[in-house]
């Protein structure tokens, strides 16, 4: 078992984030006799998964609905539908990011060529 500060360090998040996750019922802890939060070692993976889901754009309500399914692999047909919708949204985000990266690659390539030939982009 580890205290909240240790979990925060191992998971790479703030103590405040961990408290928020508990408020949202995404994470649970036990309490020591002195009232300190205590977490199992498995909490590190759970917090990292929560961070990934937030990073993918899921709100806390969706995460709380989907987390049991993602963790245990057990799902109702409704949850599977919800997961499919979220996956499609993430696929769209990935496509958009790949497109933007391609545009940036073009700008970088053109700018590099221009610098080598002495044709610099000048600020207006």
C-alpha cells in the first residue's frame, strides 16, 4: 500500500488530480487509522489508464461508465456501443492529427529548402 503522494509521484500526476479522481469515483482508497489515503500498487496502472482516457478526450462521466468495461473486459451491449462510438471519435482525431502533421512536414521541408538556398520566410 502507498500513500497519496507516493502514488502521485509513481503515476506522474498531482495529488489534486488523485483527489479529483476519487471525487469522480474513478479511483478508490482505503484509510489508515490516522485517516491517510492508502492505495494498492495496482492504482498506478489505473491512474495511468484514467490519464490516457482523459487525454483521448473522454469526460469523467464517460470514463466512470467505461472504466469497468476497459479494466475487466466485461460489458453490456450498451457499453460496447458506447466504446465503439468513442473509438470512432478517437480514430477521427488521429486522422485529423496525421493531416496536420503532414501539413507541418510540408512547411518544415519548404522552410529548410529555402534556408539552404537563401530564400528565407520573413515576418510581415
